[in-house]
């Protein structure tokens, strides 16, 4: 079963409120077997006109695990703390490539 990746582009408008989300989200990710691969940091657009504000990439063992994380009680509580703290928060879930046999 291939891994799954949650790719997020967000613009934070209220950092103090967003810190409440940041205090809860990592535990929810870990509890679902996920890990952060990217969380903020320097970025450079190398092709196209996409201008992301702040990126995060999370890896989960499977699409099912990622969906369970997103819909789970822990992350639902974290998302509630994020309400009103961002101009936008776009997330896409994508299945990774299966390892060659």
C-alpha cells in the first residue's frame, strides 16, 4: 500500500491564534502515524506561476490513515483552533507511488 501525502498551502493572518492550532496539530499527526516532511521554510517557484504563501507536506502510511487523521477527533479539535487564523488553508491529499516489486 503506497504512502499518502497531505499538501497544504496557507496564508496565516493571525499568528497568535494560529499558534493554538500548531500546539495541537503535531500530536494529531503523530497519533495517526503521520509525519511532517515540510512545515514552512524557504521555498522557490521553479516553474509556473503558483505563488504559495506557506507550505506544509505531511506523509501518512496510506490514504485511509490520512483520511482518518483529517476526520479524527484530535485533528477536528485542532482545526477548530485554526478558524479565523488564516486567509486561506488549501489542502490536497494525494496517493504516493507504490514501491517497485
